[in-house]
DNA sequence: CGGTTATGGTCAT
DNA sequence: TGACCCTAACCGC
């Protein structure tokens, strides 16, 4: 379930559960075993995220600290159990386990299926951050950096939104939904997108993704189009919360009734309403 | 049980 | 553009 909001939520949860505490680090599955042994018993400083990259900082005694770089990819999960009586034995393929035990309660977190789980230096971490575009969830983000790339590009805005070097943290759900909410035709070239539109899309992404952090799911439907307001059933599956177009191809648009379309853009299925989304 | 799909990304061609 | 990586859920047989 990993778009940028998932990683920010994870950073908050990991920091709350383990920050400033001594942790046991292990790799039950074995693929991170050597690195885990080096980190076992160190103090977890905190966790932070940039776009879809997560960095867990541990105090290994070195000047710059050590970082576990995690990227969940498409199918990875990092489940944080912040308050348990006893840390249970691992089940299935657990690449990385963080755990701590205390009289007032124990905690553990299991990483599975991640595309990246690596021990990196502060410099390596900085390089990843530098390669990334601005992340709407970070207060210090500069949306103008993304605009400079977008307004010079002939590529469709539907592809640019997925480029993590242009903008970091947006994935396939937020891409489709922000285009819908701003009435933008997905194949519009970046250079044809008015600046006012980009400004509004950025502000909207920041707000939507913040809601995603708080709720742990992606909801993008405005109050007047919510199920209760329209007398329709809530979304049947829980993949993305309440959305306008994501994975709704073949179904009627919630606003105008036109059939939602699907097309592969930038290697992923993009969903849109051809009637509501006609502007640049 | 096998095939398909998935909120992602890299590398080779 | 396609192969591939990682894991889990779901579907049809």
C-alpha cells in the first residue's frame, strides 16, 4: 500500500515506538542478517522519509550514524506493533525485525517484501534525497523545483507526476485522483499546464497526502460526492479508500456518469473521466 | 493449485 | 518495451 503517505506514517510510527531506545535488530529471513548483526543492540535515533524512501537512523558509534534504507516497492509492508505484551516469533518471510522489550510494554516491527533494505551511510542517504523531487508532505519542500521540470517538458503530465525525480511520493492512486480533481486531461504536455493549475495541484496533493498520513488510506472524494451524500454504496474494496477514478474503469463517473477509461501511461494503469478531464 | 494482479522501480535491449 | 525482483490476495478450475 505504499505511496508517500504510507512512508511518512511509517516514519512517525517507528519514531514513536523506538525513537531514543535501544533496539534488537534481526533478519529472520536471513537476507539482511549480516547488517542486522552490526546494528543489533544500538539506539534507534529516529525514522524519516523522503518520497517513497524511508531511512531509519541508528547510533552505531560512528560520527555520521548508520541508516537502514527501506523502499517498499510495490508489495512491501512494514507492520509496526507499538504495544504488545510479548514479542511473538516471526511468521513467514521477515526481512527485518526491529524489537524492544520493556516492563511497560514491548514493541516490534516486521519488514517484508521490500525492494530495498540496505545499510547505508549519511552520504548515501543524502544522495537519494538529492535525486528526489520535492515531497508535498515535507514542510521544507519547494514546489517550484517540480514546476521547473514540468513546464519545460513535452511529456504528458500523467507521466511527470509519476517521475520521482520531478515530484516525490506521488504514486498511481494520487496521480489519477489529482488529475481528476483538477479536470486535467492526463496526456496534456507538461509545458501546456498553466502555472496556476500546477500551484493548485501541489496544494491539493499536500492536503490529500496529509489526510492519507492521518487515516492510513487514500481518500480523495469531496463531501458532496461521498457515498452518503449520493445515496451510493461505499467502495467495495479497501485498496484506496474513497476515490473518483482509480480502478473504476468501466464504471460511471461519480460526477457526470461518463464511463471511466483506463490506459497505460508511464508503465502503469491510468484511470480518468474523458468528460470531466479536458483541460490543461 | 496455477494464473493474475497490485498503491514501485531497475536494468537490459 | 520487456524481464525481473519481492509477497500476498483473489479468482477460477
